[in-house]
C-alpha cells in the first residue's frame, strides 16, 4: 500500500477541515482576512511565526 505524505501546511489544513473549523474563525483570531489565510494554506504567502503558532494552537485545541 502506498503511503501519502503531507506537507506541514497540508497536515494543518486537513486537520482544520476534519474538525470543521472555518477560516473565518481563525481570521477573526488573527485579525486578518480569510483570503490571506487561504493563500497561506496554499503556499502563496508567508505569515509571521507568532501568527503561525496561534493558527496551529487554535486548530489543535478546538
């Protein structure tokens, strides 16, 4: 059986979707746009390390 390897961002996006967390919830916490978070998850922009930690903490602890 073939193993699928996820990048770190793919892992967090998948976990967020499994937990049914909307980008809006995280955008409100980080005070940024949904579009910005979407671009981050799709590797089209960078985010501050502190914001990345808040993003991960929110997903992990929800």
